[in-house]
């Protein structure tokens, strides 16, 4: 028995999960963006089911099917990242520049593939102001890991679907209150031209820029194998200045002590046709 205890004590502890592999995948993607150009790098690093908004959801392989010139340099770098406890679903976000001009923020959802590599599932970010953002190569902040696991992707998505339905029902009359009820204490909500919120006060200020009432309809998403992290996207409709507007939301949900909480949310309006 003593020998068994000694063997257990000598066994290496399981390495803690952190988003480093997701950050590495994002940086490799960004490096290829410079080397290969936008089209070829996006296709190289996208999963078969990856989508972009054009402005409607569209498979990346269709969106980038036509040959394109390499074009001006698109440079981006991660500053915040998260990952599932199962190490198979994650995200990163950070600023980007186009043709040398600091422009806005990107957001990418990543999934580990059967071969152990990573491919992105969604890429598209908000117009958040990147002024004052940490420079390329800066340390990346990591979102806290989940506290609970649903046990399977199917169970997780069923639970997240209920959370989304509750959020949608509340947002029809008071979008700000609906979000505050489910936002994680370290969550980020973006969509305006303000810098990404760094605290609760800034998050509430961001929500104040949104319409008072929004109608949401889910379109898709997926969850980690542990059932502790999920991403979703869907359509959104609202009224502003007497005009009907629409767009899409993209979210990351984390399974916290109190249930599923919103770790990330972006509202991306469809451009108004002139």
C-alpha cells in the first residue's frame, strides 16, 4: 500500500488548462495574414463550418472562394483570450490595423480539430476604439475558467438555449436589464465605438449605447466537449430614430457557479444602405 501511495505521489500532476494554444493559433493566423494575404490566410485557418458575416452569415469557404489580390497589410494581435476546461473551444480578441491605420477590434472563436490543431469557427469584430490598446506582443489576459461542466455539448447547448431564450424574452422590453442579469462579472459587452469595457461601470455604459428593446433570434453555435463553454450567434432587430434596424449578435457563454453567464457579447449592426 505504501508503494501505491508513493507511485501516486510521484505521478506528474495534470497540466492546468489555459488559453495559450488558442493564442498561439491566433498569432499563427495573424502571421499568415501578412505572408499570404487576407483570403489565403483566412481559408488556411478556417474550419469547414466556419462562418463570417457578409453581412448575413455565410460559410467562410464561400465568402473567400474568389481569388483576391494580397492587398494592404492587415495586422492584428490578441489581448484577451478564453478556453474551455476540455481545451477544445476558445476565443481571442484584440485590436487590428489595416494598411498601417489602427482601426478597430477583431473577435475569433476557435475549435481544436481531430488532429490536435486549431481552426477558427467565427471571425468578426466590433468597431471598438483601439486607441491606447497594448501594443503587439503584449501579454494576453486570460478569462477565468468555468466553475461547472454540463458533461456534454448537447446538454450544454440545451441549457444555453434556455438561457438565450430567457435573455431574448427580457430584452424585448429592457435590453440593458436583460444583459446585466446574465453578464459575468469579468464579461465584456461590445458593439459601439467606445473602447472595450474594462470594468462593470464601463460595461453598463456600453449597454446604455444600445437600443432599449431588442428582438433576438438564435441561428447557431456550439459547445465544448466538457459542456462548460459555448458560443452562439443569431439575428437582432430593433428600432432607432424611428427606423427599423437589424444585425447580428455573437456570444460566448461560460458555465459559472450561478449557471450560464455571458462572458462575451457583440452586437453587429447590418450596414444601412445609402
